[in-house]
C-alpha cells in the first residue's frame, strides 16, 4: 500500500479501507513514511481477497480515491494505491525518533 496521508496512523488506514470494503477485513501489518516524506507506505492484508469495487485497477495495482482536504483551494486527486507486489526499495518500518541513537 502506498500514498497514505502522513497524518494517518495504521488504525485510520484500516478504518478507511474497512469503510470502503467491509467484507474484505483489512489488517494493517506495517505503516511507515516514504523516503520522500510526502506519504506513507506499508503492508495491508485482506482476509477476504475479493475484488475491490470502486477502486481503479491499473495492472497489478488498485487506486482508491482519498477524501479531499477541506480547504478553499482546489486540490489534485490523491489515491491510496494497493499493489500485489513490491518494486524497488519499500519502507516497511520506521522506528519512532526516540528510538534513534547516534554514537
């Protein structure tokens, strides 16, 4: 999964997916900020692997439109993207900043 808003935690991502696909039973296994710092990425497992109605399928990916921010400025469409596989380097875990130690 990629494109999660940075202010969403794992429960917010799970509830967003569950609201759209309640019969799929999403479980978030990991969620971490992408290296570019604009969105989050992680692993989501669907206990029922049924097709995702309403999602835009492109190849092995599904794009689910994210809610528009409540501002007066028009925003470009943003999506939560679900992939069947990983490509290149994927952030799977980022420890909290309190856990970093520099020696």
